[in-house]
C-alpha cells in the first residue's frame, strides 16, 4: 500500500499553509495527497443561523476551493478528500495511522492549534502513530530553497532517536538538503554516574568528547545509508530545546522525536517537542519513538 501524505484542513490560514506544504512534500516523495476536513455543526455560526445541510455545503465548498488551488499548482498530484462531521481528534489520528505523515497547521508562539480547536493539534501529535508536521501560516516554498538545513535532534543511544534520524535523512535526501544533527548535553549531578559510566567518560576523554562520540555512533548507519546527504554534527552544552532553537533560523524543517506521556487529563508530548513547536520559525516534524 502506498501511504499518502495527509493534510488536516479546517479553512484557517494555518491549514491552508499546511495543505500547500503537504502537496509539495507529496510531489517530492511521489505520494498521493489526502485531505481530511472534520467539522462540527454550529447552530449559531458567525454567518448567522444555518441548518446542518447548509453548513455542510459551506465546508465542502471551502475544501473544494482549497484543493482546486493545490491541483492547479500541482496537476500531476493525485488528491482524495474526506469531509467528516464530528470532533477532529479521532479522524485525524485514524488518518495518521494510514499516512506516510500527517500535516497540520500551527499558530506557534501560542497554543498549538493544529486543527479547529487549540488542544486538538497537541492531542493528535501525542496519539498519532506516524510523523506529524506542524506548519505556520507564513510558511512559503521559498524557505525550502537550497542553503537551509534539515535540523534533527538526537539524544540517548543509537536506537533512542533512530526514527527521527531516519525521517530527517529521508527528507534531506528528497530535498537535496544538508542535515544538521544536534545533540545537547548538560552537567548532571556527580551521583548520577555509575562506575561503568565514569569509565566510559574517562576513556572518551571527558563529557563533551563522550557526547560527540555518542552522536557520531548514532549517525553512522544513516550516513552510510545516505552518503549523498551532507551532515554537520552539532554538540553543544545546554538544554535540548534551547540548543535546537538556537539553530532554528537556518532550518527549513526541524525534526524532533517524542514519547507520549499519559496523565490523568490525557496524553502529553515531551517538553522538548512542546517548546520547539511553540517557538521554532520553521515547520516542525514530530516523530513517535518506539
């Protein structure tokens, strides 16, 4: 089965930018584009009283107009459309399961909007089994021009960020872009080290060389698989979110991994992904880690 690139659409400027981004990515990856518009009946809409059928007509018309713009720009693209009534989270999570990746709009600098309601984007990211990309309203194709990097965060051992690294290398290869792999490190309390870890640090010559070796080891299989992707290894002291944001201005896409955290009020994404989504000026891809 060929997985589509799926875009969530709700008529907002953010979702229009997400749809345009998804269409470009579908063309690059030679994938079909799927558009999902989930909507809820509003008895007292901004346009005045209207019955459900009338509002459904507005929704379908707005979606058709947006899709028409995309197909005029990319006539070779195969596009399917699903318009469903109901809360957005469930159909978007379901759509993500069948997609190569799901693309949503983001307001940034505020709550992640993603789709219809402020909390929806974050819920979808936390629950989606596939990568989710968040795109701002001011995103333009020119930002993907040569010279801007794909930036990916790496942490832990080789397997801990494997999914994010794979996505980042595949995307950089498809765009013929350079990749910057970022590993941040801090000084933990001395008691956090076991005798075995202290020996590893001593063998590596200190904490920073140890972190550099760890990043190189994590990148090695992907550099071998994608030899044409230029890679910059970036190791810097600081919090992961701060270090990633410090290089965000040079990025055409930022890639971060996430492990969903369950709380009494629902799933939550990690603090690094949360901070980058709020403040990075470029699109952000959030990749579920096993």
